[in-house]
């Protein structure tokens, strides 16, 4: 945040000179810790103010995705819920219980279309289903 009395003109001049020396500047294009210009120019924006915001969907690891949903009753401490659970909840029109397991019909955890998801009441039922389907992927 600029301080009161911060001089815009000085800022512009700095920015201009950097753009001239840009490619010769060792930190050119790195856009990070080393560049005081970018540090000032890019305030900490996140969430819906971020131009790269894609509905808050991010990788969970293991091929799974999670979605930012801070108002969700079962969001994790960072405000995320697993995307496949979120999608199925929309489809069912209710929140899933913690015990309920969402199964990816095609076996691809990245395919989170509602048609690819089904719910099992608990872990055991889900395992039974997988055992009954040995031989399938
Ligand atoms: Zn499954």
C-alpha cells in the first residue's frame, strides 16, 4: 500500500526505466521477491479480485481438485472442499455427510462432471462396489 504522500511521478519514472533495461535486468521476467517494482505494483490480491481466478479451483494432489468454498459447512481450514463432493452436492441438492464417499465412475479423479460421480453411504459400501467390479478399471 502506498503511504499517504507517496509520489506517483517517482513511481512512474522507476517503472519506465525498468522497462527499458528489462531484458538486461537479471530479475527480468521473474516477477518476484527480487523486484521491488513488482512488489509494489502487485499488491497481494487473491480470491475473486485475482485476474487468474478460475472459480477458486486448485489441485488437491493425487489427481483430485478442490474448490474454494469458504461458506461450506465442511470446508477445510483454508476454506476448500473437494471438487467432486461439491459437484455432487449441487446435483443432489444437499450436503454430503462426512461418511459418504464419492466415486468417480470412469476412475479419473480429474473428471468431476456430475455424470461421472456417484455416492456411496460409507467407505465399506464403496469398497464392496470396487471388489464387485474387479476386472474393471
Ligand atoms: Zn470408487
